[in-house]
């Protein structure tokens, strides 16, 4: 009882310090010294240095160098010290205080600050040396604006020779950086600049580039630009690209490599549009021009036609390594079954059904057998776990997560575990999991035996209210869990390039509309980082999509990823296909893989929730068609291999 009382008192003290930190942090974000009101409560608290750095960063415009240097001297190795140094260097560059800048600058702080350091040298009367100062930057396909003055000075010094300009143009072309190409074109000799501008146009506006190419001279760089424009146009408008190619061939003497690249692009992107000639174009590509992608699309086009002999021929044309992929082993079995080769089909299905994952589960359903799920427990080493729990960097990481600063927590985690071996990472992930920081375990246990730590990789988090919210929305909890797991890997502050946020990756605009339609509270985009808010809105949106697509989980998942209008377009074109075949013909690789991942995750979450999952086939019914009554599948541990296809991110 005494020990319990001591532990409870310690927990209360920690909770009080965390609450004090949250309040002080909010004050520090406003700058000034107001955050110091919590000094007494935060004595010795491991996150204390973050507060002063936050206040100083807010007040950068008013800071003098002495204040920053004092902080850096007191906390030389702290992550917030590195951030403060970087931020204050940018401020000194804005002030053009080059003496102060050079006093604080350290190499390795990024391209922008490297260029500001060169600006500082130039401002003090120095000159540039290409090999010493510019060679590493010159290899980058794009550079920050801070480098513009440096590059202009290098040009003025005669360092940017024509050979060097074309070398960087080629680097930028390979990276699709049309802006860099256009900027460098201005420094080329007058007789070479138009060709570079045409290359930039091919990247930025391929439709206009193929139109203008009719007037370009028949020169190597012009042919390169025209070929690039046709290839890029093929991605979006393959029919227009094919017409442009027919028009350009007679007047520009493309070399064999350019012709092969164009023919490949036309064949591939006509296939993603399921053009009637796509199968023949792909089959006709020379072996040297084939890639795993083109071979896969030959099979997908054949699947879209339900041409099973053509499916088998397409798979047979793949190299052995690609044929061994679970997807093509499954469809080889499907083709054999469709062609009446039952014994061969069952043999192929049986081998695949021994593997956990989307195609393994599909194969088991074709046979009517159980699923191969063989869980393991992560290793435990109490002594090492205690040592890790006391590591200062991990202490800061866990505290940052506990006070709601997961981005900063991940940085402390990464620094504390830099260079750590697999066993140490596993123990650290286990510590994080116990504290509710689930994404650490998901990312660490993403290969080898860790893939079988199912309870760590597929957490049944209850603090977000997901099961109850899914029930209220009329969505199967296992399916909602699978969506959240596939969307964010349980990273509560996940944010995509498209601005989708939180566990279920909702766009603020979508979330606002869902909140309005369902009478739910809406406090703006940042509220989506609150798991409870995110899950409440995400499950309602999932229910709306399910309603639109007749309750079919496979279509609902596709719509959640690609948007409902795009899914309807695919349904209008190929909606009569069996669901497993339809999924294989989804044009977007991201969506195709996402749907397979969500369906597999649904089985695993169903197993975790109920001990035995419903069959995958129950989630693959046509829209509007109720799944027949299904018996939950048994789960077998016999010789189940590691589920590599269930890795995420």
C-alpha cells in the first residue's frame, strides 16, 4: 500500500508538471518572459529548455546576438538550440548582418543557409571558387531563393560555363524541375537558349510544346524536348500524345532511344486508359523496352477484358521475380480456375493461402479455408528497458508526446536512437506502445519478425472512441480501424501534402461539411489533430461514402482514397468486373494498393476484435448486394511466413 501511494504521488506530480508545461508553452509561443511564471513548478523538468527557445524564436526580430549565444552556450546539444541557431541565422541574413551571421554559422544547416554564408563572404569582398563553394549545390535540381544572388555572382565571375549549365539542366530535367531549366536557359549562349526554353516548356506545358515542336529545328536538344513533351502529354492525354507523335515523326529524326521511350509511354498510358489497342501495344514492345510496370499493365488490361488466356500470357512474360509476387500468383490461379484447370488452381491457391495478407486471404476464400495469422510477442528485457526509459533523449521524447507535441517528440526519438541496433529499437518501440504512442511500434515493427507483432502493429486504441463512433455511424469498427491504420499508421498529427490531417486524414473542407451535415462541433482544421474529433468526423464521412456505394467496403475504401467521383468513373467503365478483378484494374497504383491494404487490415482488426474474422469475401460484395451469412474464419499458425505485403509506409 505504501509503494502504491508513492507511485500515485509521483504520477500526480508528473501530471501537474505536464499541465504547468502546457500553460507555459502557450505563453512562450507569445514571446516575452511571461512563461517564466511557471518556473517554480518546472524546476528540473526535462522539457524546460524548449520554453525559452520558443519565446526567443517568437522574438527574433528584436533579439541581439548575445541573447542567442547565451542560450546556445547553456544548451549546446539541445534540439531547440539547433532550431534557434538556424532561425536566428535566417534573421541575421535578412538584416544583412554578415559579421554576426558568420560568427554563428556552422556548415550542414541546409542549402539556404549555405548560400547565405556565401553571400556573407561576397559581402566582405570575397570571391567564389566553383569546386569549393558551388559544386555540391550545383548538383541539386532545385535551390532556394537564397541562392539566387550567389548564382548570379558565380555567373558574373564566369564560373557557370556552358558545359556546367547543360549538366545542371540535365539534372533538373531528370527531376522534372522546369523552373530551374528556364532560369538556367537565360545564361546560355544566344544560339543555345531557345533549346533549353523548349525543354522547360516540355516539362511545364507539354500540350503546347508538342504543338510548337512542329516549327522547331531538327537538332538534338530540340528532339529531346519534343520527345519529352510527347511522353509527358501521354500521362494525361494519351490519345492526343499519339496524334502528336504521328505528326512529329516525319519531320524530326528521333534516335532509337527516344523512339523507344515514346512508344513505351504511349503503350503504358493508353493501358491506364484501357484503350482498345493497349494490350496489343504492350505486347508489341521490345523486350529491352519492357519494365515491371508495363508488364503488370499488360496483365491488368487482360484482366479488364476477362481474357484469361491473355492474363496467363502476360504473367508468363514477366521475369520470375515479378511472377512470384503474390498478386500475380493469385491471378495465375484465378486464370487457371476460370479455364477449368481446377487442380492446378487449388495447388496455387493453397500455397498462397499460407501467407497472411490481401492475396493470401483471397486465396483462402477461394478454397474456403482459414487464414494464416501467426502472432508473436515482442522480446522483453526489463533491465535494458529500464535503461532506455532513463535515457535523457527518450525521456524528452516521451514527455513531448505526453504534452501533445508529437512532431518534436519524433525528433528527440530519432536523435536518441540514431544508430541503434534492431533490439534497442524494438525495446524502445515497446516502451512507446505502453505509453500510447502507437506509431513508433508500427514503424519499427515493419520488417522481419516484427511483422507478426500484430497487437503492436494494429492497436485497438480506445481513447479516440473509434468503436463507439463507428457503431453510431453504422460502420463496422474493424473497417474504420483499418482505414485509420492505412491512412496515418496511427500518427495523430499526420498531415499530407494535400493538407489531409490526423488519424483518418480528413481535409479541413471535407471535415467542415461533414460536421455541418451531422450537427457535430467544428473548431477548424487544427481540431482534426484531436483523435476524438477526427474519428467522429472520419467515421461519418466513411458512412456517407458507404451509402453512396451501396455499402461495399472495397468501393468505400477506394472512394476514401481517390474521391467518389473518380470511383464512379471507374465503375461506369468496368463496374461489371468481379470485385477482385476490378480492384486490380484501378488505374491509380496508390488507390489499388490502398484498397488491398484496407481490406487486409480489416480482416486483422476483425480478428483482433472478435478472435475470428469474417471472410474477406464478405467485404467484396457488389454494391447494394448484401453479403450472404458468413461463418467467421478460423485462424491458423501453421508455418505462416512473415506478412511482407502488410508493411505500411
